[in-house]
C-alpha cells in the first residue's frame, strides 16, 4: 500500500450545475447522506496512458468524515493537481469558439452561426476542504476490499464500521472486470458545500476511462461535465453508449504550445502534437441508472 499526504492550496471549478460523480463514498457515520453538487474533471489520453485531473464539491446531511473510493484500471501515480488547468482550459476553449464565430460571421450570416459564440463554461469555487489523506491500494477480491476498509475505519476511531451493500456490489463488479486498483481519500464534511481540491491520477490504459457506476452508492440525478483532450476524436463507447454523451460544443483544435500553457505534463503525454482535439462532454441521468463506466476508444 502506498500512502500519500497532499496539502493543496487552491480550488477551481468550471460549471455550477448539479453533479454527483466520479467517486463512491463511505461515511464514518452510518446512514449519513453524501452529496457532490459540483464536479469537474479533465482527461488527457494518448491511447496508452491517461492523466485524469479531478476536483469535486461535497457536502453531507450532517457533519462526518467520509472515505471516498475511486476505481482505476491500473496502478496510478497520484499527486497534487494543477488547479489552474481548469480555468485556463475553459478560457482557451471560449477564445477558440469566439474566434470561430467571428470568422464565420465575416463570411456572411448562416443558420447556426451563433451556436459557438456562447461561452462553453465558467469558473466558480467554494471554500476548500484542506489536506487530503490518500491511500492507493491493490485489491484482489471483495473480501479484501471489505477487510481493508473496515481496518482503516477502525484505525480512524469508527467503532462499528458499516460498508453500504451497494458499495460491496459495485466493487465486486469492478473486480470481476479486472479493475483491482482503488484510491481512497478521506475528507471531512458538513452541511455546507466544500471543494475537494484538484488531484491528478496518471495511469496506463488502452481506453479513455472515467468512473461513473461507482456513484450508484449515492442518490439523485447527475450532470457530469468532462474536459476531454485526445490526438483525434473518439467514436467507440463500449461502456456508456455514445447517445448518452452530449458534446457541449464543436471540438476545438489546439497546438502543443497552447497545451503547454495548460499543462506541460499533458503536452508530454500527448507527444507535442499540433492537432489535438479539446472539447467538453456532458453526461446526465439518475445515479442508480448507471450500469457502466465511461469508456471510449
């Protein structure tokens, strides 16, 4: 087990819509409800490796610590994320869309010319939660998962730790599908929304991946928004169907130099290409209805 302590400095979010996504939650207090009213992520994938940058807003029905769980297809390198990437990426998309709109208008008005003139997103934030206590764990079976979580909760002072049955079920599904790496993150919540600051996960994968079904442990509807960056557009969605993934705007092309202003590590991952595609995907639905994760090729 690898244990990593991250003290993060700033949080930035990019769309103030209702969102519950990306992680499952195990409250230290039984029967406490956990909500994620804001979530944002950026994914850079080169066909073999992915960088996933995550940040969420969270609150609870009453004060409690929460153990959050995120499944990944391989062992990740976890570190503090650069929260400026969210703000810079949205600004870059909006600038590209304005330039496209101006160019289209200069050629004469046509139906739909105003579609790309609207901003693709905006940046908001809440009070930050604070330090993260993150563990990266390799789990071989569901019994091992339960044993690890119960041991962790007891070491944190929980007398009778309870793992929701829905969590046990979905973890078994992940293990059956070959997902055996899990990241655990402890945060302290109350009734007021707080921002879970950006954390970056880098891991090997032959498909673009974003965990969705882990959130079947939560309640309510969801609107997930993802900044997606790849060398070319993707068309195969063996998990969540492509019909459920809404493109918020026409993809914009960005160069290596432009990407480097967002993230040098993402530019290195994507091979310093000059024709990268950046866009925002949106997925909506009832949390309990998600039976698959977002997988794209």
